[in-house]
């Protein structure tokens, strides 16, 4: 019965594929189809949403935040590239007698259809195994959760730094650094409504420090993620305030960050100035409106969406480059072996970039990293069927891990909100096979170790 309902989610892809001879219409149906999928799943019309918690109290579960960030970025951001292909610049109509490149338009439509299919199969994977409420196997045996999360953040932060100095274990730095950030943000969200002044001050310091580091990274994603996570954690306590403030803040960030990053990267990455000096210059440029509209438009039509790179993969596979089959999976299994045990292990970045060079996405010798996202690797492995299977399995894994975390750690708050969101944050974006499989494998290992430690300390007790 559940499978029969889920077939409805494939209708937009089927309809857009049927209309492939009319690329503009086909694209629009596939693009709008993702919004229909969001509506049908997030409203509970396809499958009833979990009732063990209010929606506002379970937003970190895969059907909500993972789904919205992953599918939203993948499927919905290409609209600006699409209207750019139609001749629009800065939202202004194309000049008279503008000739649309029909081949590029057809490629955009084909890729959007694959995005729509990927979205549908990803959600199908989640809904196939989603099962709440979970039977209680363990409980969190503490009373002051706000302080527990703060202590957790303070312990995992230096622990993450320690992994930087241990050869071959650098990947654990990213895991525990993310875990520390999520724990600190969760502690802040608990401390504010409880009016714990000391906790609030310390947690605010940790949050601001993380936000500052994100600004100095030159990347937009950590900044936006930090704002989203704080908003999600505070939402159950201050629904109206969060809704009225955080959405405008996110919109402002999408408008401001392209200009900020353009100035920052030109100065910091070029070696002209330190990261702090470059950041100050970028902020000054944004505040004084020195950036041009072209920076925002270039971000919307280029860096916001990855469809322009997807097109190059689709245009070169399966001809002249054949599908990779299981080659990418085999490479991913090699990557799992820690470099500490195999110092001569092939460099993951170089392995991934080979298919980037082969497709002509970037040229060899360039200093650009253009790693293919998950949906591209699914396509490169087996075309349309490869996309469907890859994203179906992806949804299954995300949901199963979240439920396992809740089983181990006594419920949603510690299980999904902290452990799943901290250790498996890579599932929000979906990178190349090698990075995803390696990260998920060792994050799962880390999750079991953390559970064992908390069990030994009697913080977690069996029911």
C-alpha cells in the first residue's frame, strides 16, 4: 500500500519526460514537480508525518531538513540558469531577435528531468522505511540538557582539533568539529528560553566564533547552514519571531554573500591580504554598495546551481564516455581505508577529478575543484536508472541512520538533532560517491563509539 502511494511522486518526471520534445514546457513541469513533491510529502498527504512529536520539534529528521536542503538545492535552484538560457540578464527581458540555443535548452530540460526523478526517488527511499514512534530502547539519564549539550560541545571541539595533528585521521576533524557546532547551537537554543545567563553567554561566544570562522572561509554554505541550524533549534520556542526574522536574514544572505565572497576571494585567495583584512574589505565593499548587480546575477545563474556542470556530464555520457558502472563504488570502498593504515592510498580528490577532466567540466592543470554531486555520479554510473537507484538508496540510508541514532541515544533530541545532524551533515548536500560513502561509514563508526562512551558513563541507560 505504501509503495502504491509513492508512485504518485514519479508523475512529474513521467509527464515532463513525455513532453521532452517541448524543452521549455518539459523543464517547467519538472521544476514545478519538485515543489509538488515538497507539498505532497511535507503536508503528509502521501504518507502521514510522524506524530510522536510536533512538527516544530522534529525538523532535523530526514523528511524535513535533509529533504529540504538537499532536494531544494539540487532541484529548485536551476531556474535562474534556465531563464539565463532564455536570454534574461538581471531579470531584464532578452534583446529583440535574441536566438535561444535550442541544444542547450534541451540539455537543461533533460538535466532538470533527472533532478525531478532524483528528488522523487530520494523521498521514496525516506518514506519506504520511515517508522515512528520508535520503541524506547535507551533513555538519556540527565536532567539538565542545556548544560549537557554545552559540555558536549566543549569536549568535542578540542577533540576535533586533535585529529588534525594525527596523520591520516583528518576526516574525523570535520566530523567532530561539526558535532561540536551542532551541540553548541543546541545548547544555546536550550539556554535562551531557560534564561541560563552563563550558558547563554558561553554558547553565544562559541556560535559567534564559528560564524566568524565561516566568514573567513570564503565559502557561503557554512554561513547559511549556521543560520539555518540556529533558526531550526529556536523555532519550537519562538515560532513567530523566528519565522519573521530568520527568513529575511536568509534572503539577505543570498543577496549579500555573492558580492562579499567575490571581494574576499580576490584578496585572500590571491595572497594579497590576510583572511581578516580581506573580510574587512569585503564587508566594507558590501556596505558601501561597491559590488555590482552582476555579482548577484552571476551567483544565481552559475554558482547557486550545479546544472551547468551537470549538462557537460550528460552531453559526454554515455557517448563518447561510457557509463562507469560499478567503478565509482569500487573506488569508494578503497577510500574507506584510513590513510593512517595505508599511507600510499590514492588521493581521493585526484580520483574524483579524473571524471571531471574526462567530461571537460574543467581543464587539467586548473586550480578549480569541481567535484560531481551525488546525482551526477548516479547518472555517470548508469544513466536514468542509475539516478533512480542511487537516490532511492540515499534516502533509505539517511532515514535508517536517523532512526538508529534515536534508538541508540534515547530519542530525537540527542539521536537526530545532535548525533545525526552533527556526524552526518554531509547527507544534507550529497557529494561524490567517494566522499559520501567514506564519510558515512566512519561517521557511523564514530556514532557507535560515542554511544559506547555515554553508556559507560551511565549518561545513556537501557530501558
